[in-house]
């Protein structure tokens, strides 16, 4: 039997189910909508191949991105889950792409895919098993995982970090790190799943503040377990991510705040 696939979307203040079309969902989906009511609804919709797909929409008054991700995981039932944000457009063939990748690499518990964006993110050119340093470069929208493995090891997103809590985001890096600690294998596959739509996600407001960089230094040291690597990563981040944060601050400040987090955090 084919693996069942489910997209897990975290969004806020949605008034209707337009996000299913806006994100080009072609499979089952769990939508966690942080808003001002608590209720769950189940609907069905047709994808472009006229297959019937199920959407479970959970409206919740809880707040925080990690809480949203965990609620989605708790309500998920697909064999493979794909993490999704509110500013993403999937390619039409993503269900097939993902199934194929998991069939080709049966030992993979988690597969990281490419997501197109502007500025361009550079990815490896080949399939690669990821280590904890590689996992620092992964963003949540690139991640697909075998639900049974995550549940079996009881791995969740850390609700002390993530948008609305720690300024640095990084909840996906800590999540992947916990997967590695639990001996799960993470692979990268150079295939594009989706693209990020222009205009920022609703989760992005705290990005690239002074606190963001300090928190980033703190959790990098915690994850990599040592100052040397954390310093190297801070240098890498301030140089290679500069195009992303240049509207907010310069390289020297970014590096200074991250190092402050590494040494004082």
C-alpha cells in the first residue's frame, strides 16, 4: 500500500479554508489556526487529480509556533508528515516526490527537501546524510518525517523556543537535533518541494532583532555542545545569511550579538 501523506500547516487568524488553495495542497492536511476560538472541523476537498483529500482544521486560542507544530503532530495520522508555513506554495507533484524519496532511501526517518526562495538558498547537489552541524542550516518548511518514528521517540518541538517565545526561532534545529540524539537518520534530497511566497510569514515579526542573534548564539552552543563550533557557526551565519538580515542590521552587530549569546548564554 502507498504511504499516506499529510501536510501540517501552522497559521494564524484564518477566517476560511483558502489556505488550502493558497498553499496548493494536494494531499491530506492538518491545519492549526491560532485565533480567538477553540474548535475542530473536518472537511474534504478534491486535489487537481480529483482524488479526495481530508483536511482537519484545528482552531485554537493557544499561542506560539512550537505549540502549533506539536498540536499538528498530535492530530496527524499520515505515514509521512510535511511541515508547512503560511507563506508556501507546493509544487503539484509533491506527494509523488516525497513518496519516491522515502522509497529510495528506506533507512531515512526524516528527509529534508529544497524550498525555493528569494534570496536564493544554496543547497548541496547530491543526496547527503545530515549531521548536527548540517541541521543548523535546515528550515522547518524543508522537513518531512515518518510520523511513527517521531511518536515512538516522543520527539516534539520545544515550546520554550520558536516564534513568540525565543527570538531566534531555531525550533526546527532543536527538533532535528533531538531526532539525531534519538538515533534517527536524517537525509537531504536535492529536489524542490515548494516555493516561499513573497511577503513575510506571520511568524516572522521578531526576526533579526538584537535578541534574535543573542538567542541564536545561545542555542547554537547548546546544540553543538561547545564554543569552538558555535563561534564558527556564528561566523558562517553572519556572512552567509547577510542578505536576509541586512535590512535590519550589519554583519559586525550580528556577529557580536551571536558571540555574546555563545559566551554569556
